[in-house]
């Protein structure tokens, strides 16, 4: 897929690098040349431009881009102006970063397709990680259902998926298992890459260092983790 990311702060740059590593084509935009220089080797394309200037933005391949993400967080005015401009230029799918409730209402009035709350989402994930044993990460499908990653409890090592009887006992389902491989990126920072084992089968034996990918209602997952 093709993405345009506006703003190379901590969130925008991390998102751009992650999407690039996954094989997507990313055009990352920032008005600060030092940001462009810092990420030009790890993001598909980086362009130094003012994303609130229509004459600049008009030259971007918006019609060929699947998703535009306005990730500007420091300057709410620039965020709103860039979002409105991409909306006017008919971005196929437009996602913008929301800073506070009033800002969110403005973005909704512009007509964005979705909103990102990086700080809130990160806080919620850390709250789960700190309060639930074995929790690693989660993806919320709705207000009530999620997919979560958990490190395997020692008591489950050596058992088969069928032995667990997760559906019968907890009304949750083990979708797959994976393992994380660690490496250093070009900045010397440790990054992780998941290696997925495929759909779980009843005969599969769970092993040490497996990460379990579980689906179900949040209340049932919480009961299992506790």
C-alpha cells in the first residue's frame, strides 16, 4: 500500500519506519530539513515541504495514495490546516492525530475518516501491561472485543492447544503463536520483528518463548489473564 505521512515527530517517524519495514511505500513530509535528513535512509521517501501550502501539496501523488496520515502533534493549527487541505484535495482515506477534545471536534467537522490518539492509546496499552500478568500488546477490534498477545505462562509450556480448552473454559480462542526476533536498526536502537507460526491447531505443542495470540471479549480475556 501507499501512504503519505505528514509530520516526522516521534509518532510520525516511528509509524513511517514501521510501515517501510513492512514493505509499504511511504512518503514522509516535514518542514524541518534535519528531520528529513535523519530519516531518509529508513523511510521510503522523505520530502522537505510545508504541508499547509496548497501549491506544495498539489504536487503529491494523492490520487495514487491509499491513506494519508496527518501526524503533526506540536502545532494544532498546522495539523488542522494540513488536514483540511488533504480533505479538499480528496485523499482516499484521511487519518489525523487528535491532541485534545476540542481539536478532535474540529477534525471531525472537517470530515476525517479516522482519528489517532497516540498518547491515550499508549497509556491504555501500558495500563493493561502493568495490571495484567503475561500481557504484551493488544489490538482492539471494538469496544468489547480484542486480539491480545501474551507471553506463555510456564504452566502451559509442553501442552497442546487442544489441552487448554480455552473456548470451553474461558470462551476465548487461540488464533496463532509467534516469536519475536530482535535486531538493531540504523540508529543503533533495538527493534523487534514477529515471526508468526500460522493458525493454531489442536495438536500444536506450546513451547518456551512462544507468544500466544488470543481473540475474545475483553472481559473473558481479562478473566483468563488474571
